[in-house]
């Protein structure tokens, strides 16, 4: 059984026991979170597709980690003008451990 959920402007395919890195969510490590934007659930009883989301469907997950990704270097340059700009960016993320899918 797996589900397609929407969080942080992205869609993720999750199954029970999976660990997924999503955009930062509020909460502490060990907290439970309910993802209610469930777009589709595939299980033994067939496929359920929402329009756009399924009513009364949710995915329960536990926050496994709050962290920041590796640094991405942003370098801009204009030739012959002496313009050089170097920035770094580290995106925050939340690692979720999927515990239950209910449709």
C-alpha cells in the first residue's frame, strides 16, 4: 500500500516504513504529524484518486530529524566587467518516518 501526498509544494510517493525528506515542517523530533493532503491511495482494495484530495484520508508520520542540506554554491559573473558574486545556501528539511496510511 502506498500513497501520494502533497507537502511543501511538492508531491511524494510514500509507503509504510519509508523515510522521506520534505521541506521544513514545524515540530520537534519525535512528534507525530498528520499529512492530510492525500492525492491518491493504492492498496489491496484498488486505487482511490482524489479530485484534488481524498476526503477522510491521512498519512501519519513521525519527525525523525530536523536538519539542513549540504551547501549549494551560487556564483554569478559578468565577463569583462569585474562583477563576481559568490553566495552559499543551505536548505532546511524535515525527515519523516511514515507510520500509517488510512483512506
